[in-house]
């Protein structure tokens, strides 16, 4: 069925919780979900996609997220094989299998990609890593050891998610924007990006940087303080180089005790020197 028809079908089944147990409706609901899951895996559909008309440059496809949730509702616990290992999970979300024709390099050692995730050609998966349902990982990206790409997260082209980087996921509320990492971003080791944060193209997040909706980011170059608002997520500008920092507590016991709190800081914007320092990534692909 076409995308508009599939969307209407997903919306109808999601709005009817009883469909999962109705002997007449369940097969139809499962067929619609499986079509959605396949479209997610091929990149034909996305949980969020670029949209120049949107204030953030991205549009959330809430109906796709409803379809993913529908899959959990329809799923039953089953033993699921995957890479010689055994799992017990909803049968609607098995481990994805890949072939040489997919062009994805999955290095041995315990990585897995859940069904319903898109992984483009020339992506490198270093063990152990995990890509959850609804995620979109574009061409030339490296997902390094112990890195997580959460549900519905959108990862651009030629991104490096360094070891233990955590890209948060979001399924509910369905209108919430997922974490978005645009093209050519370097995400350092042990970095965490959560709660719908958008990292614009060519930004560099130094090791240990944590970004959330409640995290103000201090831009030493422009003198601005970047914050999320009720309408907008936290947005890291293109080319920004962000490092972990701290700011002094100026009131109460915190000031008396000389305490400071964590605060990410933009120390510069990416230049030729920064590009040279990240060129090593090309040798790893």
C-alpha cells in the first residue's frame, strides 16, 4: 500500500487497542506494521526527516512512531536467534541480519541492530554496539565500541560516534523530536546526547560532553547562552567545538563551599586545524 494509505492504516490500528487481540483485525494490523518496519529498514520512511519549512529544519513523523509502538503492542515474547546468540523479545522486533550486498561492515564481537532500523551502505559497526528500532544511520558513519544509537535517533553522513557514546532515543511522547546528529559530526568518547538535542553539521563534541534539554551551553565565541525552550530543543550550531566545562555556584552553600556545576562550553568553531585533527577517522574506515 502507498505511504498515505499505510499511514491511515497505522493510525486506525493504533487508535484501537483491541485490534491486537481481535482475531479478524490482528492479521491486518500485523501486515501494516511489517510493511512499516520494512520501509524503515530500507530508509523509505523515517521517524524524523529534514524539512526546510520547520523552525528546526526537521519534521517529526509522529505516525511512524505510533507504528513502532503498534509493533510492540502486537508482539509476543519469542525466542529469537541472532548471530549465534539467543534472545527473548517481542517477535515483531528480531535482530536484523545483513549480507555483503548491504555494504554494512559489522565487525565480529557482539554488536546488534534491531529490526526497523536503517543502516546505510559503508557504515562501520565496531563491537559491541547497538542500534535500536526507528533509528536512521546514514552513509560513511562509524558506530564505535559500546556506542548506542537510541530508538528513532537520526544520524547523518560521515558521523563518528566514538567509543561509549550514547545517543538517546525517544518513542513517547510521539510528537517529541528525537536526537538528531547531522552530517560530519564527531561525537567523542563517553559523550551523551539526549532529549531531542540537535547537533548541526560538522560540530565536534569532545569526550565526556553531556547535552540535554536542561543543559545550558555557553558559547565563548559569540557570548551567547544556548538553551532549549518549550518550543525548541537544544541546538548546537554548525561547526561548534563543544567541551565539558563548569560554572561557579554563586549563591548559598554552593558559593560558600566553592562548588561548581557541569556546563558544556563552545570554545571555538571548526577550522582547518580541527579538520586535520579529525582526519585520522578516514583511516579507520
